[in-house]
C-alpha cells in the first residue's frame, strides 16, 4: 500500500454531474480469498514481497456489494445458480468500496473490467453513491500469485505493514461503507 503521485481523474457522480478532481492514489495489495467463482484463488499461502497486504475476506462490505450487484440482475422466478456472483460483480464491488481507480491486470481481463464498470455505475446510481470508472493498467507483476490483486485506490493508505490482520482492520476503517 504505497502512495503514488497525484493523477488527474474525471469523476462521474451518480447525479450525472461531471466533475474534474485531483486524487492521490495509493497502491493496495489485496488477498482475494473470498470469491467462490474462482477456486484457484483459494491459495492458503500469503503473497510475499508485495508490501503491506490486506485480506478481502476480512472486509464483508465487498462481499455484500458483490452479492447485491449479482442480485440486481437475477430473475427470482427461476432457481438461483450454484455460484451466484461472477468476477465482474466482485470487481464492481471493489470499484465502489475501495474507490479503485486502476487495477493491475492482464490485458485479457479488459472486457471483464468494462462490464464491472457498467455494473458499478448502475449500482452507484441506484444507491446515490459517487462513481468513477476504473481503468486497467497492464500488470508488470509477472510473478504475482493468482490470489493477489494490485489496485490503485483513492484512499489515504500510509504504506506501513502491520501484518495481514491489522492491515485489514486499518483498511476497513478507510473503505466506503455504503449502507452504514
């Protein structure tokens, strides 16, 4: 979780008034260990040498918003699928909760991120939350494990590493709690 140079972003708010703002982005390394749609993410090993890392499974707001986004397009007159959320639901939730502005991903996830942005924007509009679309930055972390997500967020992270649990607790204090 390292601070990065300010980046000019164009913010689109749920009330559809465009506003230009200057944001300071912080690097956030997140162990994505809570999504059942990707069994390969259930790696019991913690990533090493990526700076301070937080655990998504300790941040229930992400799961809640991902489930709500999936539920918004579910037809309740039919049986629910075994896996209710998909990858775009989780990324949409991260855009909302962490104010994620850039994800460090492989280029083949570009279309998934576009879908996530559309879902996050619809969710934000419905719940009158601010929204800024996230962008893809081609990952330069070739040795990054599958269960580690690198993102740049509009959160004030100080970059100190106090261990997985304390890092997660501190991040929980900074993230958007949309229904608190």
